[in-house]
């Protein structure tokens, strides 16, 4: 079925990678980004009986003790965090970077599927999709500055990876792979390939005709002097210039 696609099957590779990245980033529920333990967890929950809490950028979830260990269920509701608690600059910056990564990556993903299904784009537009995923990757990396917030770095507190941060790690890996696959290769549209192939074939035939004519009718060329030879060379140069211009246009 890939022969029906305007750019062939190659766009399906970055489209699939970016889809995996976007779905992974959206799989978080908002309060499972990291595990906060120690004094900060005690102050957040106002109790010392809970050793740690699962926190996100704007909410948290309290675990329960069952089966001989502390754990939480995703069916439990998330509790909103007071604005004063998460007013730390690293906390807010990481939240913004994570949001930008999701928006930019999602837009690039939808763009790629449009290209893969039925849209012909230039090389410049194709590369812009790769730059989008590069931006999403960088923003995703910057979101890990959240672990430098004062709640995690204060004495007696500790923050560790949880599902959300691990999902971001997988997401940025997929975004980086999608960006590399786009920037490393531009799949020429099939229509352009056919036009270039036919044009090259016709040009080769056209280039051979003067040579064959020279072999068949040497007297005519000699009788015309340098004027006939110059006309042939001028025609060849014009055809070469057109072919070069067409190739440059295909690489934009």
C-alpha cells in the first residue's frame, strides 16, 4: 500500500515514532511525575505517618499501606497543590517546558501523518517537521530541571523518578529518533521522481542526437562552419541549465 503514498512509505517511520512519543507523554495522569519523600512529604500531607507521596506539576496523590508496603492506585483522585507550595522557579519552568513539548510534539505528529497520508511537501517544509521534534526533545529535557526545586533539594527530602518522569524519558527518546529520521533524509515525491526520470531520459536522447547527426552528416556541419556547432552547443547548455534548475528546485 505504500506505493499509493505521495512520498512513499518513508514518512511512516517518523510518523510512528512521533506518535509513540506523543502518546507516551499524554499517558501521565498529572500526579505521578516523581516520588517525593522525607520532610517535604510530611509537610505536604500534614502527617508524619506517610513516608512519600506521588507528585505532579499541579497535584499529588497519597499512597496507602497494603500488602505490606506503601503504594498507590491510579484510580485514586489527585489532590491539588497550593500555589504557594509549587511557586518555586524550577517547578514552574519545568511545568511550562513539559507543556510546550507536548503541544509542539503533537502538532508535528499530526503534520507528519498528513504528509504520510496524502500531502506533498517541499524539502524545506519537511525539515521544519524535524526541527519541531528537536524543539520538543529539548523542552522535554529541560522539564527535568523540576528535580532541582527547593522541595527536593532541602535537607531531609528526596525526589526520585516515577512513571511520569520515566514516560518523559521515553518520549524525548522517540522525539529525538523522529527528528533524526526527518533531518537525515527527504523522500522525494513520486510524481517528481517520475518527472525527473522522464526528463533525464529525454535529455539523454536529446544529447545523443547532435552527436549522431555529426556522425551521419559531417558535410553539413562543415559547410555551416562554426555557426552550426555553436547552435548545437547552445542547445545542450540550455537543456543542462533546465535540468540543473529542476534538481535545485527538488532539494528546496
